[in-house]
């Protein structure tokens, strides 16, 4: 019976050091996983555009080369079917995925390189793709047929993906 007591004491004494050793060895692995997660999201760049403080403009918009539609309601209805969801990291090489996240209650028209890409409704989002490299982002909120609020233009260099968040 004495040998059984000695064995139980030894096993109890070894449990705590083994747990601590396991914890110490697991910590660097967890830290490496956190670093790899940070590296994978590092390619996504973000820019926040605020609507507050922008004065309405009228006349010809110098930041727009082509415009498909003039009716905000028509734009939202037409482009709702064209919205696509792309998984992060699934873009082809040489292609930049642009994500526009509209946190406002307004309809926002999106332009890349001056060309109309699409429209996001209130609280909506839009995805578009362009070649990697230097580009120009511009958005606007139409108040009526003649007046709008400009958001940008913003020059950016994209390599992978870029997110624009439009806030009130």
C-alpha cells in the first residue's frame, strides 16, 4: 500500500508542472497564428469618407467621365442584380477588389477612374474589380437632378483589395 501512496503523490506532483509546460509550449504557436492572421488582413486597405461637412455642388461634375443613369431609384433597381459577393483572398492575381460600404441613409453613386461602376442604397454595399495599381475613387450623393454632394476624389494604390466606408 505504501508504494501506491508514493505513486499517487508523484503523479500529483507532476500534474501541475506538465500543465504549465503545455501552456508555455502552446503560447508561441498561438502567437504565430495571430501574426499570420494579421498578415492575411494586411493586404486589405481601408479609407473612411465622411459626408458631413461637404457642401452641395451643382453644374457639370468634373470627376465623372461616364454616367449610366440619372435616377437614384433606377440605379438601385438596375444594379441590385449585378451585386456580387466575393470571398476574401479569392481575387485573381493582378486584380484589385474594391468594396464600398455605405453606412449612410442616402443612395450613393460610385465611380472608379471617372467611370460609373454602380450604386449602393442606404446601408448597402457594392463590390467592383479593377486592375492593380494607382486608381481614383469618387462617390456622390444626388440631392436632385442638378445638385449633389461629392465624396472624394480619392487617389489610392491598390494591390489586392481596398475598402471604402462612407459614413454620415
